[in-house]
């Protein structure tokens, strides 16, 4: 972000060195880097290298992570579908699988060596798991962008927790909610929010279709339907109020 404000002097130098064949670079980052690579036409990183998205582990590797260390301790699951359920609920995120396994071990009584379904459920909803899912509400320094992210997440939680059988939400659904709240939101800002949340592994496209779902199914269990609906409405109300407060300033600027 600072280099962008300075005209990308450092990144331009790195690109020049790389194009000369003197060395190559691997840059790791999050939204600012993603913006520089894909959205900023003035960035030296645009069309410069390959973008690699870090996502979940392969299913087989996750299954091994959930079972092999346990087996070395003499601990096993009571049914073969339980580790598969664990991996699916964690969205194949290695850190979540490890945290859930630690919770399972902490639940075991003296001499117990078999993990059942009730213990797995308790581990999946343990506080350390939800702590690991935190941080999504403020992914950028931009308060409005963060507010849009929260609107998306709360709407998706409503969809997956409701009785309507919705699997996920579409861009059109989100725009309809915004319009119904009387908020004028640039669709491009919403598209950036969806890209940012996918980059953060909060949401993903459902089998490359038009709907978005949580990348980690456990994510939805942080909320109750009523709570998620109320939070979404409050965020939309705040956006409408901020827009209304800004309107007189725009009128004054135009008439001055």
C-alpha cells in the first residue's frame, strides 16, 4: 500500500531485475497484494507472474492429519465416517483439523482410546475452534469494505441456517438485499468483497456455480439465524445512514 502511494518504485525495481533474468521473486500477502496483481492497471505486478491461491489441503492429506497422529497415540475413531465428517466440517483447513483433534484428545477420559460422534460434535463447537475462525470482519483498513464483507457473511449465514433450504447466495441476492434497504452500492464494490472473502477462505463458489457458500462449513455454526439476520439489517441500516449523512455534503460541494 505504501509502495503504491509512492508510485510502485520498489515493485518496479523488482520487476526490472527479474525481467533481466538476474533473479526471481516469490511475494506472499493478502488483499493489498491481490489488488496490485489483479485490479491495479498501474501496478508493475500486473501480468508479471503466476498468482497462486493457498487453499485447503487435499482430502487424503487431511484424513491422514486427523487419524495418523491419533493412531500413534493409540486413539481411534469409533466409525470411519467420523474423520471424514471432521475434515468436511473444517473445510480441509489444516489448522482447524489440528485444533479439533487437540480438543478431542483433551476430552478423553483416563484410559479411553475411542472417539465417538458426541465427542466429535463437542470438539467441533469448542471455543478454540471459533477463535481460529475469527478476524474475518476486518480484512482491510477500509471501514466501508469491511462493512460490505459483513453484510455478505451475515446474509450467507441466514441462507444456510434458515428453513428455506438455501444452499448459498448469489450476487443477485446480495444486490437485492442492498436495494431493499435503500442503499446505493456500486456492484463492483460487492464483487471486490466477494473476491476478498474468497481469498481469505471465508467463502467459495459452490461447484463453480453462481452461488457462494462458506469455505468452512463450521463457519455458519457461529451464528443463530435470528442473530445473523439482525446483524445484517443493522449493517445495511448503518450504510444507509452514512449515505444519507454524506448526501448533504455532496449537495453543498456541488452548489459552492
